[in-house]
C-alpha cells in the first residue's frame, strides 16, 4: 500500500464519561493547548455511564479555541439524519467551523432497540447510511425547501438552516465491503480502529474504498483516512503501540508512508492528560518530520535513495 500523500492530522479520542463531570473538559483543553487538530468522542447513548455526545461537544466548543470535534462515530439508527445535520451545522456555526461528522451505520443492536431504535440488516444499514448522507447534504445545501423520498428517510418541505460555515466532512466508520465501497463513492473520510483494522488488513480495506472511488469518478486520495489508535507512550511494552515516543514515531510514520493512513486519533489507555501532552509534544512533531523527509524527494521529482 502506497502513501496517498495527504496532509497529516493528529487528535485524541475518549469515552464521554459522566463521572467525573470535568473529565472531558480537562482532556480536551489539554489537546487544544497542545495544538492537536481533532477531538473525537464516542457515541454510545445506551451506555448508562456516558453523557450524550452532541450535548458534551456543545459544552467543549466554548472552552477551546482551535481544536475541531467529531463524533467517533455517531450512531445513525438513534439519530435521524435531518436532526443530526441540524445539530452539526449549529455547532459548526457556534464553533467557527470546527465540526466534522463521523457516522456509523449501527452496532450493538439490542441496545439500539432498547432505546426505541430500529434493527437493521447489513444491507439495510448500508442503504440507510447512503440515504442519510444524501439527506444531510441537502440540509446543508442552503436550498429553501427540501423534499426527499427514500426507503428509510423522508423530507416533506423542510426549511433548512443555518448553513455550516465550512464544508463538514462525513467520515464513515465502515468495515464491510459494501460500506467501504460506499465510503469511496460518497464519503469524505474513513474511520477504522486499529483493533479491528490492523496494518496487515489495511491494503484490502483500502482497495475496497479505492474501487468505490474510481467507480464514482473520484480520486482515492480525496478520502481522508482517520485511524483510531489505543496504547500507551512510555516505558516498554509488547503491543504495537506500547513503548517510548521513538517507537510511536516509527510506527505512525509507517502507517502513513506504507499503509495509507493520514489522520491519527489517540485513545490513551491511562494517565489521559499526561499521555495527550506526550503525544502532542514528543510524537506528532517526529511523525511530521519523518513523513515530510520521506515525501520530499517525490515532491521534487527525485528518485528516492535506497
């Protein structure tokens, strides 16, 4: 798998724990101070220990200055797409353009049903996600009156607004072949996690996305590749992301240059605020420098030296 050559971005993710109430704000402020690009927040509304993700993001926007937010990923069966688009646009306006949208077709179906949501087959989940993306982009389009007649969703003269202040990216948390091809055809990005998409699986997953993109007349490099990574910086460990910052720099640089990923979202396993600072101060700059050094000959049209 080759490098797609996209700009690198870095961020953190965490569970939206209700106790202690200041948990999310402390980690997010640390990420913002450290100059990270993104904060992703899990969306599992059926978890009794979790705050609502959209409500939580709305409290974090005013206490930060530059970091962008996204649900990692939003639970579509429990969030009707017209309302989801309205919420995302509202937060984008309030934040000055700092909202992206991670979107998931659904999982943990018994829990979804327990909250009154639908159970969907794999095929239904793909079709519903495709419809949802079309609905959301209509809501953001600025048209005066919206009509949409679908299998799962309908708009019957909706008056949309406000418009987002920037083009909100829709990043799909896709794993199956049909969802991956849908990502390539219609989405702005892809959000896998290391635990179910390890490096050895990435070539085959990228291939499905790239096939979908090519069939839709898109360039595969248009699609952002957002990698959720869990681990610990410091000491020694046997895991792929357990060990000193130098190991992280080497591993993440390889993910970019050899495995096609461009955005790295760190889920610290412990000592969250300290780990965020270590990631920002000791890993990010090293990865940027290593990737830039490796890409420079190609930008200059010079054959890379062995």
